[in-house]
């Protein structure tokens, strides 16, 4: 490919999913990343209101798919922004594909009223980091992915702390509760945007959501004070602790450790190859907790931000 004028950005369809997964896998192999990307991930993205069918694109050079773009919209946030994640086939890294794609993202962001654009790249990808610097992106936060061998999970079911009770998610009822807890426990995290009930409902309705894998810890008045949501990915044979939080006034009582161990025990029953989670690098208390229970660093990603000036 010698001229980016031949590039086209087109909405992704299910018929494109195999090609997208192949590009994601080749990119991961190029970086030595062991985290796989599956078709089920694309199905979940298409169902999530923040992405949906209107946020997933393929980058074509004539008839060939050479990259994938997904746009996560937070136009209701302050500042209003898009998160654009661009993956280019390693064979086309030096062909101007990424530069052209980010130009399209800037045009989209301006048209939709976004003030900034965020993007995420693997910290090992020097080429990508230098490229983003050249486009005016500035580092925002470092996000770590940790992994534990399922053999680190407790051998017996951890017992609920005295004075508290544990229950699972009630589909169709608990979206407001989970949204409120999520916002109250993660509001200070740079990489986390306030969630809405609509967000939670869209996740609740994805094929991979299992209400039995989302837990609420309630005090003796029946008030939920801590929670965790986990996911089993059968295609990749791995599992994730997606979110785990404790209300500030209940922290320091071992509730977070209990939920972590309970999730590890629960996930380990399906014999996944790994149990994974992500957190911001500045969250030192959480990192210490996870490390003490067998989690080790797996990869580090950088979230960067570009402020859009007026035309």
C-alpha cells in the first residue's frame, strides 16, 4: 500500500469478526502479549451502549482489512470525550494506516462535540508511544493487568464475615444498585467514567453475563456495602474479576480481601488457565492486596489524551 487515499473506514459486521480477531492476535504476538482476543469480545462490545455497532469499524485498503477501530463514547462526561483504540495489522504499521485513522477519529470527535480524545496502547510498543507523542497525545494514567494461577485460589469456600450476608445479582432489579456502587467506589479513578443504569443494563444483557458471578455483600441492615463482578471467557479459557469495590466507610475491615478470595474460589471451579484483573498503577493499596493473594504483573498499558483545539 503506497497511498492512504485507498483507505476506507467501514462499520464492522459479523462477517468481519474473524478478520478482526486475526489482526488482534497478530498484533498481540508482535508485542508478546499473552492475552487473547475472541469473537465473544466483539459480541459483547456490540451489545454495550458505549460502543455498540456504531462504534466498531474495520479499516480497509481496497478489499483487504488492515486494521480495526473501536470508539467508546463518553459524550455525557466532563469533559465530553471519545476513547479510540486502533489496532493495525503489523504488516501495515509503517504504511500510514494509524495516522490516517486517527485523523478520522479527530473529525468524528469534533462532529460529535467531544473536547478530548483518549487512546490506549501497550507500554511495550515504543513505536506506538512515539507516534502518539507526535500527534500531541499526553500520558494520562498507567493501567496494569495482573494474573493469578487458579491454583492460588482458596481450597475451601471463604466464609462470609460476621455481620454481613452475601447474595448474587438479581437480573432486571440490581442495575441501579450496581451502578451506584460502581460510581461511589471508582469516582476518583482517572480511567473510569461515571456509569449509567443504561450502561449496566447493556452489560447485563450481553451473552457472557452470568448473574451468579456478580456478588453483593450486605450489612446487617440489608445495605450493599461491597460488590464484585466476574466473567468467565470460555473461548479463551480464562476468567476476569471485572470490578471489585468497597464503600469508603467500610474499607479496612477485610471485606475486599474476602470478596477477592470468594471470586477466586468461584472462578477456579471452572478450571480456567488464569484469573485476571486490571487496576490503575497508582492504586497501591489494591495492588498490595492482589499481590498478597498471588497476582503478578502481566502487562502494562498507557492511556493518553489529546485535547482538541478549535478549527
